[in-house]
């Protein structure tokens, strides 16, 4: 099915909206990354096992996945603005509940709900971007989303590490509430609806079911969903395990861990930007293959580190290569999944985003199975995830011809996106 030109452009909703959409990408990484430097301290204070404390990560991932699954079709039916406002209010409230949790069990429950609310912002960013852009502008916009996610991943642990010197993990959740409140305020002031009434779906849950079936019968779409989900499973395994590996095994302080984490996040940001350019000018599927190869090399290095003692630099370089490779896969998979479906961008985006966090929710607790002083589970989980992602690419994407999104876009789209670069 050929991509349909967008019916509205950035000029129709205001120049501030694209910037706000990019800002919404902070929900995933900031919710996950900010408190990672103090996760070991949280584990001790709440008297929890390592694997149970890691469930606070899994709980947020499950919420982020389910929140997108619900918010995507809902936004296709009722527009982007109202679901976004509801999600932002809920995010602020649940972040406060996380800060007040007296037990690990209550914190896990609060993290599920916090993830549900945060997932709304993520899916709206992708879907509204498809409302505004097409062609090369769409690829570049998704590249910007990847870059901003990487930037948030850098800022999150760095800020978390600095805040850890003056507050505990509860203060970090209060900080998340402040971030949510700031984005809510910006949305109330500047977010105008990107999906006109005439382009919204009708039919409620029955229509949503038909849309889901149509998407799941598209081999390339399913391939993109599986590849991005499995690749991100490796990243979330890293998020869950790296703090214990780098601090517990290699003796890094929370601030040193934040710097190491920032290095890998910088790779994510830089390579995400380069991937968008490469996919636009060379090949969407070729760029995706390169990203998977980088992921495989990095995951292989982690597996070696789990089997034999290696210097810290080997582990950090392996993490850098794997995370950067996932960034390279992100613009191509997002483009392959959404470019052909402007009429149900929210639904398509919800499945894509759900896969990223659902696979991550499965992978994250597995790295703690052998306790806090083992690298091997991290290596096994990441290698397995990337091998499965590679198989999905070969079977569902590489063997199915689909042209890249149309390269032409209107002057309005080009000028509006250029303002964001």
C-alpha cells in the first residue's frame, strides 16, 4: 500500500508542536534511567533481593508497553491532545506515589501505573509525527526522536548521579514528577491537535481490532516490530544489569557509573542521528542490517566477558557498540512500521512501542537470576535477543520487497523540520 501524503503539516498546528513531540521522547529513558545509579541503595533500603528490585524496572516496562497499546488506538479515534493530557496528569500523580512507597511491593505496583501513563507520551510523539511528516522528512523526524531519546538517556543517569549526592531514591522520583509537570504545562500552552476530525477512525474497539489484524498480516510491519522489540530487549537487559556489573563487580561509584552510562548513551544519540541520514540517502533495510551487525558484535563481547575475566574497557566498549547498534536500527524500523499507515499511525505506533518495552520487560529480570556479581546472564540474554532479531530481519524484512517511503515532501514540511535540526 503506498504511503498517503499527510493532510496537515506543522504550519497548521504551530511551530512549537514538533519540538514538544521531541520532548515527549524523554518519558521512556528518563523514567528508566534517572534512578539507576541508586538502584543498589534502593535494594538495601527496602530490604529486597536483587532480582526483586529489578522488578521495579520490569514493572515500568510493562506499564510503558500496555500504555502505548491502549493510547495508540484511542488517539486514532479521539485525537492526540486529550489522551496526552490525561497521560501527563497521571504520570505526575504516580511519580509522587513512587516517591512515597514504603515497601518494594508498593513501589512495583506504582511503577506499573507510572509506566502506563508515560507510554501515552511516547506513542503520541510517534503518531503525531506521522500526522505531520512524510517521505524523507518522516525519516529525519524519527532520527530526531532517536537522538533525543539518547540525549535523555545521557542526562538521566548523570542528573540521577548528581542528585544522589544530595537526596535518596525518593527524591529522584519527586524529580520525575517535576519533569512531568513541566511537560504538562508546556502541552497545555502549546500543543494543538495534529489529527483533524476527518482523519480520525470510527468504530471503537471493533475497528481497532480490524486495524490490528491488518497490521499483523503485513510481513514487513511484523518484522519491524519483532526486530525493534528484540533489539531493545538487549538494551533493557543492559539497563537492568549494567549498574550491578559496573558498580558491584568493577567497583565504580554512582557518579562513575553515570559517566560510563553517559558514554554509551552518547553513542546511541550520535549513531541514531547518522542512521537517519544513512537510511534517507542510502537504504532503509541496509541501514537496519548494519545496526544489527553492530549489536551482534557488542553482545558477543559481553558474552566473552561473562565467560572469562576481561578489563573494564572491554565491557564498556562492548556496551557502547551494542547500544549504538540498537540506535542504528531504530529509525529504519520505525519508518518501515509507520510510513505505510498514516490512517492508523497511533495503532501502528502502539504495537511498535509495545514490542520495545514488552520484550524488555521479559529480558530485564533475567540478568539478575545469578545474583548481582555475575556478567554471564547479561551476555546470554543480549546475544539471544540479537540473534532472534537477526532471524526476524532475514525472514520477514530482507525477503520482502518494500520501497522506502517516498522521498518528496512539501516545502512546508522541509522548512518546518529544518527548524528542528
